């Protein structure tokens, strides 16, 4: 893909030229990607299945740039040639990552802390915590609060749990689109 800046001949030009060259304008640059070719082979079922999330992401991206607030949020994250549409499509395609679960501050007392480190290509908007005893009964469930560093989330226990041996702690991190990633650990 060619990228041209300040070209007097192509400045402002867009479209396809001679079915070989595509010309686009983006962020002060003239971009000339390879002309798309239509496939002449029948698509496999797995390829068709993989296209559905991409189609959904495109619909999501188009709707996000129609909403002024969402467009502004995504635009603020776009750098260089990334548009608000590109950033919103990428946000749709990627669920949050739960990078670390720190249960060292949890011993079953009210006020104990569980720290979760979550990241996303755009933003994590919610982190839910569920604590289960080893027999499967729920001890408590609630939402973590985002720490000032904007990466860590902190959950403060609200229920006394006398026996934490073998307890299962389930973390669910959600992004703007409501994609959720779930991970569990044993205390």
C-alpha cells in the first residue's frame, strides 16, 4: 500500500482508477491500497462462519460513529491512520484480558481485598466477582471498583467466609460492547 503526503496531483482524489488502483484520503495522506479482487472459488462453511463476527463488527462500527459521544471516544483513541470506525471495529472483535488475579489479600474476612488486573484494546467497563465454597454454594457476588491506575480493579469482601480452603473465585471482565471474559482461580 502506497502512502503519499502533499501530492498536488492526487490531493482530494478518491475512488478506483482503471480497476487497478484505489485512491483514498485519510488524515492528510493519499492512500493507494491494492485493488480488491472478488473470489471466484466457493467459500467453505468455516470461512463463512468466520465472516459473521466481522460483519457484526462492521455494523457495530457504523452505528458507533453515528452516535456523537461514541464517535468522539473512539476518535480519541485513533492515532495516525486509525479512524473512529477502525477503532470501534477492533473493540468489537476483542474481549478484555484478565492478566492477573491477586487473592493474597483475601482470607475470608469482611473487608478483605481481591485485586484483578484487566486490560482491553479500548476499555474495561465492569468486573464482576463471584466467590463459591468448595461445595459449590455461593458465598458472595459483587462488582469490583476500578483503581486509580485504570488497569487494576479491586473487590472488597462483604461476607465473612469461615473456610476458604478450596474456594473458587470467578472473575468476569466486560468491555463497552458487553463482551465478557471469564476466569477462575482457587483460593
